[in-house]
C-alpha cells in the first residue's frame, strides 16, 4: 500500500516500532490509524467504522466513549494530578480504590499493591514472593510454575512466565526458576478417546509430577489465568481447577490468579476465580480495571502473603520496591468510576445475557467445514479455524489461516484478533445482541470468503 509522504501512515512507518508487529511487513503495509471511538465502535482517520470485537486489547469494558470516565479524570487532574505512595504517602483515590478492590475480591484478601500494567504486576508478584520466601526462612522456595500458552506479560520475568514461543524466541528467555506445565486445552491436547474428566486428571498429575521433580520445598507458586486469553481463549474442563487446587494444597504451593482479562465481569462474575471456584493467594488485575482509559494494574494479596512481607520490610527498614506511578491518582479515580459504572449498569448481567447469545450464534456455525472448535465463557469466546476438520489442522504456515480471516473481517468492518488459528471475540461488555449478530455475521462471511480464496 502506498501512502503520501506526509500522511499519518507514512510518518508512522518512518518513526514507530510497533509491539506485536512484523516490522518489515509494517514498512510495506503501514498502520490502520484509529481516530476516535463511540460505544463498541472505533473509526479510522478516513472515517471508516469498525466494530471492536476485542474491546481494544480485551480491555475497554465500558466502551470507547464513556463521558463519566472523562469527567472523573478531569476532576482528579485539576485537584491533584499526581502524587506518589512512597514513604508513607497516600491520596484519596488510591485509598478508595484499595478499599474497593478488597471489598470486591472473590476470596478474603488483605492488601492491594498498585502497578501500571499487567506485565509490571506479574513481575512484581514474582519479586513479592521471592521476598516472602526469604522472610519465611525458605530461601530455596523460588521456582514458579506457569503453563504452556499462558500469557502473563512481556517484561523479562513476566515474559518468562508466559508460555508462548514468540515471547521467548530471540529474547534468551525464560529466565531461570520458571517451569511450564501443560495447557488445559482438551480439544487440542487430549489423547485419543480421553474424556475431559480424564484429561483434567492428567493435567493435575503432570503438575504434581513437575512439583515432585523440582522438589516441593523449592516451588513458590503456580501462575494461571482462570481462562487463558492471549493463548487462544482456552476454557479449562469443569474439573480442572478443583483437581489442580488439590495438588497445590498438598504441597503448600501458592496460587496466583492472573485476572488481567477475566477480572471485572468478563466471565459473567466479577472475577474468573468465582466462575471456576478458585481460591487464589494473589490476584492480578488490570485492563478492565480502568477499561484501559488510563494504565493501571493492581495486585491483591492475602494475609498469608502480606504477613511475611510486612515483617521482612520491618527487618530491612523498607520495602525496596514501588513505581513512580504506583496508584496514580488520576488512573485510580478513573478506575473507581469505571467500577461504579460496571455495577450501576449491571454490565455483568449483560455479559451473561449477551454472552449466551454470542455462544448460540457461534455454535450455529459449528457445522462449518472450516470451524474446528467453538469455545468460551461469559463474553469471551474463540472459534478455531481448520482446513482438515478431523485432523484438526490448518495451513502449513502457522497462523496464516487465522491472519487471513482476521484480515478479511477487518476489511468488512470488524476488528478481531487471530491467536494462531483461533479468532477471538471479547467485545466491550456494553455490546447488544444485535451488534453481536453483526459481528458473527461478518465472521461467518469472512470464513466463507477465505474458503473461496483458498480454493477449498
Ligand atoms: N496477563 C494477562 C492475562 C494478559 O492478558 C496480559 C495482556 N494481554 C498481561 C498479563 C500483560 O498486561 P500488559 O500488556 O498490560 O503488560
């Protein structure tokens, strides 16, 4: 695509290295430049409208034009645009938000520590748990177990927890002390004839074997999203979490629930941990905490985690960690207003109603020769594309089929995301049933178009 030299597209290509983008290909095709948002839609600089089927990056829960969030930011910006939380300092919004999060937590939690992104939060949790192990006089307890296809971020430590090859390859990751166990994706990973129940047992057995191989006294925590997001919207079998938690309890391994996508309604409850009966010691949230209007993330820790950390900070004289913008007052004020909107408008009720509708619409496509699996919960779903349905295989180049369908969808005015061959649906929680119909119709037409293009 050629863009005139002074166009935003050309200037972007000239000056900007994008995340999660093939840089050389970007030089050829340039960016889609988004200009404004309205409800579940965004508009590019040429005026074309797109239904945002991913809520940005699984995050704009209340939609793209919520005036109350703008007002909350403006009000706080005028009163106190910044203050920090180091050395016994606080401000109103951070106090209110900490209290609100402890009140909302799905299991009893003791304290909240604020960070600015999901990656920073997971990175910080690793530091907190190292500190805790040292405080407890268990300096060997520093190994963290995460899962293949899990996503926990991109800093050196959080990318190491992430179980996706592209986040490790050429970055010399993972760092030491991180292990991965299998992903709970029954459709993909099951042995021939293996039931979901038997598969869940095998997942728990593999985790137990890994803990034993490492030495239970060296394993600090198990890290997991209730439902895997960026790894392809992988919904675990019904008995997966009970079986996994039995193993964790047996060996005294802490559970860190990464609720960065699931948190604040996405699965039909305030937290994915509630949907799956999880009893985490640490919960990480971000994204829908502020509907991504401003960057903010938070770590909720229970007393079992807080107590030793507090003691250690006393022994040393300070807790040597914190970010300039931890608990930023404007981001915290926006988060509080965002949580109020989710509650007042019963957006979680909408997730349940419209999520069921989305599922029904997608399930109606399950007979399509190019759709291998439909999966999801609440208002997060994915459709896995295949070329050979019985063999569950796609094209020779991994990700090519998914990328093709997502590209056709974008041309047709729906922005989705392909994770490998899975097309994800995670729209703003305000979406209506009619808008879901439009989104799924564009998806279906795009799969048909890909079928024609591939000569199938
Ligand atoms: N954890 C999960 C579950 C995520 O989905 C993401 C982002 N997609 C992260 C962590 C990382 O968050 P961030 O991009 O804000 O660093």
